[in-house]
C-alpha cells in the first residue's frame, strides 16, 4: 500500500540536477545538532558572551585584592622670594632646583558594606544568565534545524509520491493510446490526461527546487560544508514517540526551560542590585600602609637640601553622607526593578504553560489526523483503481478518472503531512520545555 511505502521512508535518491553533482549524506537530526553545536556561526556570539561573563567574575574578585600604588617624581624647582605682608622688602630665596619624590601606598579593603561580595555574586549571576541565553540560542537553532530537516524529509516523500503518480499517469496514457488506436477513445481524453501529467512534472520540478533550498538552509545553519547534500534518516518515521500528559510537559519545562532559568536569574540579579544600592548607605573600612621619600624639604626657610622619609600604617573609614538623602530614591528604583523581574518570570512561566498545553493538544490531534489520512489514502487508491478499470471498459468518463487521480494525489500528500505533523509537534514540545 501507499501508506506502507511512505512510512517505511524509502527515499528516492534522485534530486535536482544541481544537487546530483554533490555527494549525498544520510544524517540523523542529532548529527545535525552536533554539527551546529560546533560550527554554527549564529551560536558563536552566545558562546563568546559566556567567556566574557566568566572573565568578569575574575575582574570582580580582583576588587578584593589590595590596592598598591607607587609613585616616582622628578622636577625642577625654581628660586623663591620673600616679602613683607605689604609686598615690600623683596628678598630672593634660593631653593635647591632638583626635586624628587618616591612613595608607595597599600590599601586593603576590609569592609565595603557588602559591595565587594555582592559585585562577585552579580558577576556570577551574569555568567549564569549568559549560559542560559546561549542555551536559548542553541535551542532556537535546533528547532530551526528541526523545521528544515522535517520539511526536507517531507518533500523527499512528496517527491516519491509525485514520481509514483507520474509513473502511473504514463502507464495510463499508454493504455489510452492503445484504446485510441483501437478506435474506442478520443484524442481529447489523452490530451486532458497529458495535461495532468504535465502538471505533475511541474510539481516535481517545484519539489526539487524546494529540496535544494531547504538543503542549503540546513547546511548553512548547521555549519556543514557547502557541497553537503543531506538525506534525512528514514528511521525517524518509525520511532515510537512518548505519550506524556500536558502536566508532565509543563513540569519539565519549569525545571529545564532556559527562558524560565534566564528570567529567574533576572530576579536574582535585581535583588543583588538592591544589596549593592544598600551598600552605598554603609561606611567603608580599609587598612592602609604608606612610605614616602621626598626632597628637598621645602617647609623650612631656608629650604633644606635633604630627603625626608616617613611611613605610616592605619585604618581608613569613609562614609558618603549624601547617601542619606540620595540612596532612598535608588532603593525605590531597585525594588521596582525586582518587582518587574518577578512579574516577567511569572509571565514567562504562564506563556510556556499555555504554549505547551496548546501544542500538546495539537500533538494528540496529529495522531487522530494520521488515522484519518491513512484511511483516506487507502480509499483513494482503491477508488482510483476502480475508476481506472471502469474507464478502460468505457463505463466512466475522463473527468471521473482525473478526479480520482487528483483525489489520490491529495490524499497521499496529506498522509505525508500528517506524519510530519506528529514529529513537528513532538519536537516543538521538546523545544518549549527546554529538552530539545
């Protein structure tokens, strides 16, 4: 039967003339995914963003290390002068002209109101967000590739269906020609059936072109060599797909969906933002140690042409008094940002819930449609053979035969589409739940 031939997935290797010049490769969808993981140009920016975010963690941790500042100066000092307070009695004051300075200051943050640890945590959350964003991009690419792959397989099967109908039409025209030679058939009937054959050949050309376009899209997104001609794995049609309840899909999505994880990370980032704002209202404490060597000594009159060295250690405490009247507004803004992030998380979960439940219904519906299309294909095939036989016996009109041929082709195409729809909605459920 046509149904058995279609579901067996026997792919006609003949493609359009342009594709036949390249080597054909049977590839599974998982192999396509793996190629995209390594070679997709669309995925590389997201991977680079992860590396950048991880580097930011190192930068934020470095803020906890001591600040060491060294300075060295060399200057020319001009002569000075002295006067009375009314600028009379001018006297020149010679000063050693070579000025030097050397100093080292070490500052170790001890307490910054939690700003340093919060900064590290924010950087870690940003790194997590970058990974979730990369996962989202990867899932989007995988679902896009799934669409290309299933469409490619669908058109391969449609090509077989059309090729089979072309072969059948050719045989019918040969029989009709014999009937015309016997004087029991008009040329007009042959002409009308040749028109059907011409339309089928045009449809075959269109299918070949579509296969070429889909193949190009697939290998481009997957990062495969330009000469690759992908032949979908025929066993994909015979795999048993799990039948899970919609609640199970929703539960899986809440645990695995990168969109939910990214939104959750947004909430955590907003809360850390509140902590950072709050830290601005607290004092900053640090240990300090310094050593300096300066010369000449200019604080004496006349200046002393010697170096003066001193060192100190101590504790520095600073407090931004303006935070008392500025930070309140910043805290209000941070709390609103957290509220918005929380609402976005709830909205994301709701959208995923609705999408999964809707597509789960379509997934089950696709199975029912397959049963109907299977029966329709069988009946249309049977009807075509009956009408063909009756036509050969002069008991049916050419219009009946053409209608039967069109009905058979339509039923066979719908059968291919119905099987692909099951796979499409299954992979869409995997995509939305974050498990593709």
